[in-house]
């Protein structure tokens, strides 16, 4: 059997998929998280959020179960819910809720949340591995490489010079460079 590997944004928010070398795609069942892991997961999630420059105490004092923290990270600080920081906030909230449900003996709710928590942790681990791999690749040498935002600007200038309509540029550039059309529009708006 082939050994497969999960890589970064190949995972969606709704379904965790495993992309094999043979071109086959199959669903990966997310493991349930052990009850012994909850404290470690919460601690790791808080470290990631703190590293993003977000003050935790403000939100955790008012809402120790993490809902206010998740809302602040995703909505106030504008970290998408499928980014590493957004996932960390969701993981903290789920882990805190599982602990609360255990304390009041609501095991059915705790088990449901643990399955969701397992899915989030799987995605979080894949994103962390992908970002670690990317940073290692960046350290090997970026001489002669152009950043994605510079590539976007160069292609946009070329397309404008060729007389192409701007409303179709974002999608075309996104496909060529391997980013989302939203990211292309954002880079072009800032330029």
C-alpha cells in the first residue's frame, strides 16, 4: 500500500480529503481526540494565537470557554477560520467545551465535539506541516525567485498592455500562479 501524505490547503473546511500520488482522492476519517490531549491542545492553540499578536486575557477573562476568543480572532482580527490562527481559536473553543460537557456529564455532546475537534486538529497539523515545509524551502534559497504578489503585478501589467478586460484577469492570473482570485484582487487593489 502506498504511503500517502496530507498537505496544507488540499484540505477543505467541510471535508478532509487525502490526495494520493496515483491521482485518487479518498475521504480521511478524522480521529477522535483523546481526553488526555485536551489540555495540551488548548495550550498549543493559545501559543499560536499569542504568536499572532492577539491578547488572550481580555477574551478569556470574560469568556473562559473560548467563544469570545474565537469570535475576536476570526472577526475582529480578521484571521480566516481556515487559517492556522483561526483553526487554533476553533480548537481552543472546542476543547474547552468538551471539558465543560464532561464536567456536567453530557457525554453525547462531548463525543460529538471530540469528533469535530479531531477533524480540526488533523487540518491544523497539516497546515503546520505545510508551513514548516514552506519555510524550510524558503531557507534553502530564494535567489532568483519572484514573490507571488510580484508575479501577480507583472501578469496584470502584461494583460492590461495586451488590452484584456480587467474583470477576467483575477481568475486567469489565479490559475496561472496557483492562488485564489480573491488574493489576486487584494494584491491588485493594494498596488
